[in-house]
C-alpha cells in the first residue's frame, strides 16, 4: 500500500539562496505548495507564489502580505530562514549594527509571524525558526549577532507558550556551506572549508522532517552540527 503525503502550504523567507532556497527546493520536491519572500528579484523556483518584502522594514508587512493571505486562509507552516550577520568586536559595534541585526533577525520574524497567525491557527501549523549556534553560545567575532539570535530564541519560547495550538521549533545549525558562512570565516580570518560544513540540503532535510511530524509530536529545540 502506498501512503500519500498530504499536500501542505508553506511560506519560507530567504528563498533566493542558502538554507531558505534549499528548504524550498526540498519541500517542492516533496510535492508541497511553497510560497516565499524575496527582497528584490523572483527566486527562479516553481513557487506557488512569492511576496516582495524588505525584512529591514517590518512595518510594511501587513500591506505586502494582504494579497497572499486573501488567497491562503490556512498555512501549514512558516520557515524563518532569512537572516543577516554583521561581524565585529563589541568595541567596534555601533548602534546601527545592533539595530539592523535585531530588526531582520528578530523583529521581522515576530512581525511576519504575527501577520500569519490567523492562517497558521487555521491549520494548527508549525513555526520553524532557523536560529544558529550563536543563539546558544554568543562569541566573538559574532557577538552582536549572537545577542540577536539569543533574542530570537526567547521569542520562540514565548510564542510556544502563547500559541499552544501551534508547534514552534528553534533549529540551531552549525557551520553551513552558505554565502553567510563565507562572510563569517572572512571575519574570523579563517580558511573556508566547505567539505567540513553542513550542506544546505542537509539542513533542508531536517526542516522537512520537523514540518512532517505527526500531530502527536513536536520538536521544540534541535541542534545540528557538522559530523567533522
């Protein structure tokens, strides 16, 4: 007997590259309807739809999302994969660096989730936040980024308690072979060793597993590290 996986509707941020794109590709391959957010250009994926959002301007989300939500009353899950990092020691980190990272990595996540709550509640959906190892251990030269990711962890914990009908998962990937990781390694003055890092496709597979869990189970926090 062949067991058919029900088609679900998912929204993913940052589908243009990195973990967000890999997650979109994986969920599309699994036969789901995938919607995405992009900052400028279409991502070149067979998405069911996409929304142009500047995550640095969360006050504009309500208006930008209205057309999509009008045609999508129920949403099975949102994957917050987009993020930015501004490396540097705290002594050199200016207010604008903190503001930018907290806006994109925390405030935008909170506002997008707030806008999507009616659709997520309708489907008893899943909110998956792609955090970072820095969300568990803030360290130089990613100190301000780590502070923002710790805040994201706190947001997820609070959302889980306020919305018990939703499943809320914080995923903490280790070093992953992405453009962001190249910027991090440059800030660390370290060699870039792609073969020693997680592949975005591996992280995407974990995301798909979390989203596909039976309704009797939830993963609240999940740490993923390279095997080497």
